[in-house]
C-alpha cells in the first residue's frame, strides 16, 4: 500500500517505522521543510496537515491507498474528511472527527451525555465578554476551540487578562472561536484507553504535572504512574470512558481523556480519539504491557478483531519533558550515557540540532524527554535527580540552555 502520513514529528516516526517494516510505501505531509520524520519516509511534501484542499490534491496525485496520522489532534479531522471524500478507509468518520477536534462541539456533547465537565461559554469575535462576567466567576480558563497542544490555553484571574486571553485564543483558532470555562481545582490525570470489541479497556491512568508560572500557561513537564485513586474513582473513570465511547459512537479506537479529580469528584477537561502526544504510546506500553502503536497500526490497516489485555505494572514509571531557555539548540549532553547505564529506559529527542528555541509555553516546545522506572517512589526520585545532574542541553555557543527549575518547584 501507499500510505500518506500527516505530521512528521517524533511520535509519528514510530508509526512510519512500523508501516515500512510491513512493506508499505510511506509519504509524508508536514508544514516544516525538515521535520524529524522526513529522513524515514520515501517522500516528503511541505504542506500543512490542516490544508484539506492541498492534502486532497496530494493524495489524488500520489494515488495513495490510505491517509493516517498518530498522536496528534487537529490532523485527525483532515484525515477523516479527505478519506471520506476519496472513499478511503478511516477508523473515524467526519462527523465524529468534527466533534472530538472542536472543543465547542465536544463540550456540548459531554453535557448532553451527562458527563461531568466545567461550565463553559463559547465566544466568536463579535461577542461581548459581558456574558462571561455576568454568568461566571474568576479564575477562568480560556482556550481556542480548535488548536493543537496547549497553544492559546491560559488561566486568567481578572477582566483585563480575560480580554487578552480571548484575543489570543481567536488568533490561534482556525474557526475564530474561543471557549471560556470555569477553573476547577484538583489533580489533573490522563486516562488512556482502547475500545475493542469486548468493551473499553483502561490502559493507563497517569498524573499530569505542569510548570508553575505566573503567566497562567499549562505546560506539561511530567507524566507519572501510578496515581493514588480509590476503587470508587476507578469505577467512575471506567463509566465515563464507556459513556464517551457510546455517546460518540467510538469503536476499535484509542481514547485519550484528560480530567481533574478532587476527592470523590471527577470532571472531564476534554478527550480525543488518539494516543497522547509526548511519547505517551511508549509510557502506555511500560504501564500496561500493551504495544499500543502496533495495535493502532493494525487498526488503521483494517483489523477490527483485536482484543487488548492490559496488565498494569507494579513499578513506578514517569516521562520527564525537558525544555530550554531561548537560543539555538546545538546538542544534548549525557543523555546517551544515562540510557546506556540504565538510568534512562527510553529517550525521545523532539527538537533537531539547529532549532530555534523561543519559548517554553506549550508541549511543542519540548527539546527532549526521557522515561524512567523504579520499584518505588523514592528510588524513582533518586534516579530522576541523578539523571538531571548528569545531562544538559547546549546552545550554538556551547553554553547550557537546559531549563531545570520545574523539577525543583514546590
């Protein structure tokens, strides 16, 4: 088969390698001229994954048999729409893809299904924020309705910052719509599942830790397993996952749910029909024993008979994401050595040498990540700091640009 993959980041490399190992020809569409996955494919075309017309034309000219992506959100809608237009197979339909990639549709449907989620209001550029001030209380969270990663997502505590955040959300949104919702306190968790013919299988529940900042950003720097939750909460999580799959007609598909838990309460932030980014496919494998990327590849190639059997690990596992101060990224120091000695179990380089680092505001700004595991929390913490002491990120002048402060925040 000739397969068109949308997006050429680090996570898509794993998808591409499996497809090629099975003898498929893989071509890539990515907005950047030299994305990380470029060197692994047969052809690369510098086209935005969000440009449906250009993707459609490329698929016609190249006579592809399948269009797909992995671990990314907004490209899913392009995959579904173009596949449907061309009569190609796709594990989700256009209507479902629309509902899960647009937060306004998603939140509306979550409410209709009785799934707990924050109160929200959708705004377009012509709306007055007065309706928010009349019906909601600070703090609030502002998001673009349709955007990758956490771009434009910010917490605000006053009217001035609210106006700025809404304007910023409009800038990032393709449909020029913003969603404003109440801020819910608690611990953020990420729930990864697979819906197979037997039902919804929870593969992992991990805690999401974010950089503390006065800017109101939500920048993830760590995912940790296990999470200390009660058996009744586990039942609630399973029930919510089943309601989502049933209400959105999800079958034979990955499911990613982000939620806030606080004592006995749980509120869904959002969800998607994909594996999480930031190498979550590998974290899921370490936690559940399920090679989710292989399962996913089998699914997009047409296998709807798979049954996954998660076997949760007794170990403590985490992925740590490393950001950098501004500059030109040149090279990594110490990571390969930490990998060779076993302190690091997996390493993920998200940025290529020569990349310009201008911020650390979203998940797409990560330079590198590493997965570690241990038998207990104390051993894991010791391993983490041992790794942090021996690794570094250097800029083009040989100076350290690695940002470590988040790992020592209270």
